[in-house]
C-alpha cells in the first residue's frame, strides 16, 4: 500500500511545485500588465499658449496625437499579451521652466503617467530632463536639443534626445559643405538664449577648425523688431556666409530685412522656421538657395513620400515640418515596438530594449547611441534623413553630400529676385 501512495504522490508534489514556481517567476519578472491597468498614460508639459505655441500646432504634438489615435484604432499597444489604449495628458507651461517642472511633477506623482514627451524648446528641455530622470520615467524629447545636456546624459538613463542640432551633426556637416565650396568668411547672428548660444559656440568652433574667419558674432534679443543695424553691418563686412541662429519670428524678420537692403551673400543659413513649408509659401522664389537646419522630403524614401502626404493632411498645407516630423514619428514607432518587445510598462525593462534593439521605422532602421555605460540616448547620424536642407525649386532638399542627399548643394545662392 505504501508503494502505491508513494508512486502517485511524487508526481503530484512536482506539479504543485512547478505551478507555484511559474506564478512566482511571472510575478518577479515584471512582465505583462499590472492588475487594474486599463490604459497607457503619457504626460507632456507643452508651450500651448506661450511664445512657441506654433510648435504645439505644427511640431511634435500633432504627430504624437495622431499616433495615439492610430494606435487606439488598431486596438492599442500589446503589453505582454494585453492590448492597452494610449491616453495623452497635456499641461500648458507657456515656456516657463518653473511651470514646466511643476507640471512634470504633477504628471508623475498625481496622474501616474507611464512615459513623458518632452517640452518645447532647448531651454525647456534642459529644465525637464532632470525631473524625468529623478522619477525614472522615459522621456522622448521633441523640439529641442541641448549641447550642454549631452555630458549629463551619461547620468540620465531615462532621457532620449530625438532631434539633431548644432554639434549633433548639423553644423559640422554645414561647415564641411561651405569649406568644400571655398567659403572663407562668416557672419553669425544669434538670439540670446540657450539655443542661440549653443549654435553660436558650435559654429565658431567648427568654422575656425576649418580655417574659416568669423567676422562677427552678434547677439540679438528674442523681442527684436528692427534688424536693420545687423543687416547693414553684415553687408558692410561682406561675408561669404551668413548664419542666423534664432527662432521663426526673428528669422522671418531677417529675411525681410536682407531682401529690403539687398544683402545677398553667397550662402545663408537660417534656423528654425526655414524648415517649415510656410517659409516657402511666404518667400517663394526669394527662398531659392537659402539653407536651413534639419532636412528630409518626399524623395528621401518611399516611406518618407507616404509620410509627407500624411503630414500635409494632418497639419495642413504650409505647415509641414521638413526637419523634425519624420524623426518624431519614427521615435514614436520605436517606443511602441520597445514596449511590445519588453512585454511590460516597467520603464527599466523597456530601457534594456532601448540599449540594444534596432527597429524599422518611417525614417528607416533606428537605434540609440547610449551615452556612457548605461545613460540616456542620442540618435546616431545614420538614423537621420538629413542634417542640412536647401530650398531648391520649392523643395527643401537634403544637401549633406552623403547617401542621404536628394540634391547637390548650390553655391553661391541665386540673388534676390527683382521686385
């Protein structure tokens, strides 16, 4: 009788042990969806009513909203076998860093968001990054990229800077382009905030390395209303290249003034704003040969062509962003695939995917250049569709002089058309 009991009790015991072990492993692994979780929450503090509200209408925001709608229409994101819809919570910071940090604290500690989208602008990003890292929340940055933030990323594993910017390939590529064309002198105008300062410092360094003489580096306030003194001084100095490191309002004023005073150097590089289709609609033929930061267009790839049509439908004719749009879209696609690969909303588990995984996106194959041993991430140069664009026949062409090119660099630019 004892032999009979012993014969069946061993397998029963083993089954019980295996069952309990499976439950324990599942509980410790961090996979799947926590009990009661019904949606994926993503928080954002944005400049909805402030001086950079245009980016909210035509930059990162319309794309992440459209992405969430598409994800939800498809049933949500698969998290360990359970599909969850995405909900985005936005608060207005009006470009005030103090308000931004308070908004982020609320999103994390009260709204209990799972992830963060970055604020608008370089200075705001610099303020937001430490908050995301403090609370261990992955933050995908949007409109902004901070040279001064780079050294800190090694200690900020939750921060992923999306855009290309100043020393992150743009100005080095531009400096190579103008050096190859024989440019010798440059005039720099920059607005006096973090964005302008970083571009100015990077440009001065890159130009001087190549033997290009910087004739002047002039600072302007964001509130500037009269660009005549700047343009007149630049015209007297007669540089080969003029660089305008400022935001759309200042860049539009410069273009208007340069045309009015017939200042026409061989090359003009204009910052944010020049990459938007409204610049083309505003200046038309006068924009021929003017360069801008960031670049992609419908000729970058078949996927880019389809995406260009989608962006036009989304933001309206004239509001297409030929710098950041394709990068924003692709990093959203990467986030979704990383969540699905990890099978969890645990940010630390998803970080493990971010450190090694390559995913196919609208911009092509995408992966992250992790800073330090296990820090935050920057996108490698190969992941961008372009660094420098030039308006040619109404198209913002990629002129990087590499495999991303959609057209050769025209130098010198055409003179202003006769009025």
